[in-house]
C-alpha cells in the first residue's frame, strides 16, 4: 500500500495496512542529528533563513530546504508532509498571524485594548487588498517536483491558522468589552484564511489546517465565547475546503473537552491535530466518541514524555497510542506538537522504532 493510499483510507475511516506515520514539526537540532548535516528551518529561525536566502538565492534555498525535509521523511518512513509557506525577504510572513498583526505593526502602547484592536482591524483590512506573494509558495512546487523525481507521493498538509487566541491579551479583553469589534477581528481572519485556502486548493494541497490555539490546561476563553466568536468562522473555512475537495484539519493544543463537540462537529472538520495528552485529551475516549466521523492526529506528548521519560516508557506509550487509535482508520501517528531541542535523539528514535516494532517493520539505525 502506498503512503497516499494509507492516508486516504484513514481519512475515509477504512482500515489501512498500518497506521500512517507522520511528524507534524521536526526542528533542529534533532533534525540535524538525523540528517547528519545542518538544516536551515524557517519555522524556528527566520533570521538564519534570510541570511541563507541572501547567500544562495531564494529558489536555491527553498530547493535545499525541500531536499532536507523529504530526506527526513524518507529516513523516518513518513507517509505525509507538513509544509508552511516559505518566508520571502521584504515580505510579511503571513503564516504567523499573531506576529504579523500584533508585533510588527507599531501600535501606540498607551491606547486601550479596544483601540488597539480597532487599529489592528484597520491594518488587516488593508492587507486584504494584497495578494499573497507567489514566491511564498515555492516550497510546495519544489516539494511536488522533488517527490516526483524520487518516485514519492506524500500527501501535504499546509497551515491556514488565523482563528487562534494564542497569547493575544488584547483580543481576549475586547471579546468581553466590545464584542462587535472582536467579531470583526474573527470575520477578517476568515477572509484572510479563505484567501490562502483558495491558493492551496488551486495548487492541489491535500489537507489544510485551520483554527489555532485557544487553550492550555483549560480554555483561555469561555466555552460560550468559543461558540460565539470562533466556531462559526472556522466552519466557514472548513466548508470552503470541502467545496474544493480537500480535507479540513482543526488544530489547537490544550484541554478542549468543554467545547469538543463544537470544535469537531460544530466546526464541520475532518480531523483534529495537536491532541494534547498532557492537558488530558485522551485518544481512546476521542476515538470512541467521534472515531466514525473525525480523523485524529497524534497524540504522543512531546513536552514531557519525549523530553523526559526513558526509552522503555516511550515504547509502552507508543504502543498504547497505536492501540487506542486503531480500528476503521481514523488515526495518523505523530507527536502532539513540535519536536524541539528538549527532545533527546534517543528518545525520539525510541518512539519511531516502537512504531516500527508494532507493525513489524525494520528499525531505524542512524
């Protein structure tokens, strides 16, 4: 069975030959250790990326990045890829909406949160007149070319995360103080997301991530606020993705139990990414409640289990996750979020090789 067939069956809730394997975000230095060379990753260090682009040129830099990412996938045996638009010098990096509208814009510190959000909304309206730079999508063109050259066909997941709360204290306050202004913020987020979604659909991207973080150990906003402000807007994005014949993937860390029905069914999404084991999101329970309708990515905990547990415990937990996710497709194995420098290489390989052992595949030896 090919990787594409394996992933497609999982989304259709039909049983593949094995659970697809994937890594959402795999960053240096662990990526460097696996590749045995230095990788320039713009998701973790945009300043280094821009120096890299200045030295080698944008197209050559993106091609090198794509080679590194696909090499990682081949070494580890991944069945799909997560790729973000590549930053372009002198252009706003629209992948990170909070950075774009909250940090780069110079908004007077003495203004109150309502006034700051009004100003931000005005700036976003101006952005809507601009097209996303075509050069930011080189990563997808080159990835498809490189996979074709190697005889690979890995489905691609791309981000359109514009509806998160993240650390946006102004937004959280305005949702209480001036709800209509907050509603405008989320409506503009939808327009920006759909503009990006349409680009992805035209490029043949298979899966599109929507939503964004709004929880930790508990929600950052009330369940009522989620239903009022965010759920209807994320649903618009999901339906646009479905109209284009692609899969919608809702993403957020944290404990989502108080809004899980809204997050999955209310938002009309196909999948749930960033399932946070450490915050109490149990894959077995999720699978029992929604396994016939929603695909689950995950949910190996990267912050505690992969960072601090021993290899025996990591193997045991990997087996438990695979068992919890098995049955009628609907599961793709990955960590809950980014693999960063806190994760020792041996721990990461313990997880990957536990997966290989579970499905009687040969282990990875670096």
